[in-house]
C-alpha cells in the first residue's frame, strides 16, 4: 500500500477567506438594518399623517344630525304644517337583565302582539346590543304616562321622542301643501345625482307632493354633525365636537285657511275644484280639490287597506285644481268678445238675431242655443249677460280658429300656469296644427262653433280659468299664480319676487271695459245668468256662468239629466271677480255632473266672496 501524503494547510489563506466572508456578512447586515431604518422612517415620518388619520377614523365617528324641517303658515300666521314629537318605545338589549321576561310584561302593558314580539327579537339579533331599537312607535300620551310609572321595572326600556310632520287641518289642504313621507330608492338616487345626498344623511322623509315637494330644498335645511369617540365595538365613549344643524326656512303661504275651509264645505259631497285668487298679485287664497284625503296617513307609512280605499272611482288622489281637465264652456265668452271687438268682427252696438240655433252657410247642421226659442236681438252685452251661444257661434265663425287659438294662448290656455307646485296639466287649446298632428285631419269650419262656446276639443283646468280671468280684470296684465309669498328664518322674512309676463296688448284698450261691464251686468241685471245667486250682495261683482256638456246630444234630442248616468250630466262652471270697480279677488268654480253654472257654480262663488268681504284676510308680509 502506498502511504497517504500529508497535506500542507495554508492558514493565511483560510484566515483571509474567513475575513472576506465576515465582511460580506457585515455589509449584508448593514444593508438590512439600513432598509429597516428607511422603512421605519417612511412609516413614522413620511406617512405619519396618513396613518394618524386612519387611526382616528377607527377611533372617531361622525354622526349626522338631521335639521328641523321648516314650518308652513297661512297668510295670517296660522300653522298649517308642523313638526310634532312622536314617542316611541325603544329598547337597549344589553341593559335589560332579562329581556324575554321584560318584553313579555311590557307587551302586556301596550297590547303588543306575539307576532311583533317575535319580529323584534329576530331583528335585534342582526344589530348591536348596545344600540336602541324601536319596539313600538307612535305612543299615545296615555301610553307614555303608563310606561313612565312602570319604567323602573324595566331597565333598558325607555320612551324616546323624535319630530315628525303633522298637518293639523287634515284633508283641507292636501292638494295644495302635499305631504312628506319616507324616501324611496329613486329619490335617494336623484339626490346622489344632484350631489345633495350628503345633506340628507340623517333625513328619513322628503316632500312628495305640493308645496312640500316644490320647496323641498328650502324646507329641509342643512344637516349638522357630531364627532364622537368610539371603542373597538363601536360604542360611543365621548363627544369630541358638534356642529348644530341649520333648520329649514319657514314658508308663508298666500292661502287663507278660513277661506279654504269655506271652499271645502261648499264642495262637500261633490266632485270639483275651487280657486280664489288675489287679482292684485296672483297669490292664491283658496285652492281646494274635492274629494280629498288626510295627508297624515302617508307621513308614517299608509297601510295597504287605507291606500286601496283611496283608489275609488271619485279619485281623491287627483288634484282637480291643476290636473282636473274640463271644457271651459261659456266662461271663455268674455275673452272671445274682447277678441271679436278688437278684430272688429263686431262692434259694441252690433246686433245679431238669435232664433235659437246657428247654421254655417250651405250646411244643414244646427248648433243649438241653450235657449231653444232663442234670445232675439243680441249685442255683445246681452250675449254675455244671457250667455247666448248663437252670438258666439257666429263670432267664432267670423274670427276663425287661428285667431282664436293665438289669442287664447296669451291667456294661458293650453300651457302650464307655472303655479308653484309640480302637479299641473296643460289641458288642450285646439288649433289647426294641433288637429293635424293629433288626428291627421284638417281643421273643418264645423269645428269652430263648438270651440267658440268652450266645448269640442277645448279643455282647461280650473287654475287656467282663474288665471285667465285674473288677466281679464287686470286688462291684459299677467301676474304669476303662486301659493308661497315669503320665506321666514327666525325673525327675518324674505318676500319671494316673481317676474311679470309681458301684458296682452289690444288695438283698443276700451274693449276690456266692454267685456267687464257685460260681466257686471251678468251679476247685477235681472236677465243676467248669475243675478239670482248674488241678490243682496253687499259688494259689486262681475262674473260668467258656464254649463259644460260632458256627453254629446244628437241632433233633434234634448238634454235630460234624469235620463243620463250621473257621470254624464253637465259640469257646473263659474268664474267671477269682485269688487267690480277695483277687483281684489277672482273666484273660479268647477263642479262635476251637477248641472248649470248659474244654479250651482255661482252660488258657491257668492259664498266665498261673502266670506272674503266679511273677513278680509291680511297677509303677514303685506301687499306688494
């Protein structure tokens, strides 16, 4: 065997190798330590503010505080919409020593059903036990008192109050003021799209109709907030900072609640609408649609049974003042007279013979007058006083549909009046173009006679009729109809200004006076169709009756209400003003299927005018 040769170790080389390895390791450690320090520096210095904020967000919670909704007053300062405390029975589960036992005993006190108890127990399982949960809402004062004397027996149970909208006059003002109710998904989405959702973080209800909806932004106010410190379970430990909410502005309406209640009583048991308008500025004093309904039903969530009851054939949900569509009938004859005089198709002294009907040249069809044997010789005064149809058939034929449509459009027919609620219809002012688009037919000469007495294709809302008469009595001056006159915040009252539309200009301004004088005669002369209704009135007035035909009567047949279905009988219409010398108010009345304007409409207008002149309402904000 060969002997293994002994190796010679190089200690110097090994030492150098170890030294190099140690140096590399040292450099590596330095780099790692450097990286750690850099990271610590980045976290502690560069990102200090960011992590501090995130930490505070875990510790601090911002709770929005809902503002108080603005109140609504009538022109005399009578409260029409208020915020009332609603008392709820609430429970903090973790504070109750024996929740099931307490729940059973409290339920016996308030007659809470087993179904509601089970629902409550099920709901609290999904929520934090230290948070208050509603067991029963809208407690009566008696129930609040009953609980107060027993509260010591039930730790964790308490009565809490919150503000909810209340309408003290119930169904008298529903179609004017509207109501608030719980926001739905589409309203939430609309607020988000408009960028207003932040202001509604603490708000549950929103205006749904009428004034409540139109002036939602003013009434709502500005949300407040409260910064609180919470623990890791979300429980509030202390309040750090709070910003008070800014309440919504109060609204002062032009309405007079006394006059409104008179209107409500006048339409008791009838379907129809009444408007009383201030002729001097367009402010609406009474705005009533019948039948109506109690808006308080919607505030707390209407039951299915109650809502179904509102879907009856009388349609109480429809606002007949601005969405009720009726033939204006003879209420537009004064307007047509003004046009005929201004276009010189008749003069103040022009007389026509009325045999009781009208015929177009070379035609056999007869358009009948309401008076079968006719009115004899008729001038413009007698035509309005006695509401002679034949005179206006002839006048309309001479004018033609183009002039009639263009002139009546200036009175606001066929368009929204712009009153400050959203629920409004344009109705229909017929024209040659309208018929071409709607029926693909030309305008025939035989279409015009019906239009000339406010029938045929022509429909109008009671609001349009009132507005048109306001323009008439102001001799062409057009005020914007409105329900709100001013806003109020604390003691500061701010009047809402409105632009006036350009006036209607006639070739001869005296033609206004002829039509107005004829309407005066309608009320004050014995042959006037409204005379009987105003006998003994302590003021002067002017007006025009109307009887709107709902169902067509064939040639040779006579109208017999007794033989017609109640829904096919004539509508009673009336529009008037007072005093004659310097008009203060305009009254428009529409009553469905009750007969003539002289026997039904005019007496209602008389009742309203009597009240007005006996109890002249004074506005909180004065006259402009």
